[in-house]
């Protein structure tokens, strides 16, 4: 990997930490305000940005998991799944999983992840 690609990836990891922190805060707000459409829309946009940015810099493992995360969030957004405490807990665990992937990449930019389940 050349220096430019390395800088892009490091920049993404810094951005991802901020996005994940924002997402976590939104989930905590959602626990207090279940079903709040504005919060759900914000979470969806954050996940969408994370997915796109990760794929753009070649972090496909994060991109694939974020895509599944986004699909789940779309069901929440469309009212197919309620924002019960259990669902918010699951979404927070997904956020934590992505955070762990980011931490792994900070330690080794060449790390790969199996998101197949």
C-alpha cells in the first residue's frame, strides 16, 4: 500500500470513530425516545456514510457488515421492526462490533474480517 492509500485508510478510521460515537449516542437517545423518527433517520444516515466510506477505502469487511446493519436499520426506519429495548440493545452490539473492527484495523491496516456469520 502506498502512502496516499495509507493516509486515506487512517483518515477513514478516524472518521469511523466519530461516526460510531455519534451512532452510539443516537441509540442511547432512542432508548429514551423509542420510535423517534428523527433519531432513526440520523442513525440510518450515519450507518450509510460508514458503509460507503469503508468500501471507498477498501475496508470491505466493515462495508459488508455495515451493509447488513443498514438493512436492519431500514426495517426499523420503515416500521417493520419496533425500537424495543431488545432491538436497541442488538443495534448497539452491531455498533460495538464495527467499533471492534475499526480497532483491529487501527492495529493492522491489512487486517481482514469474515462477516459471513
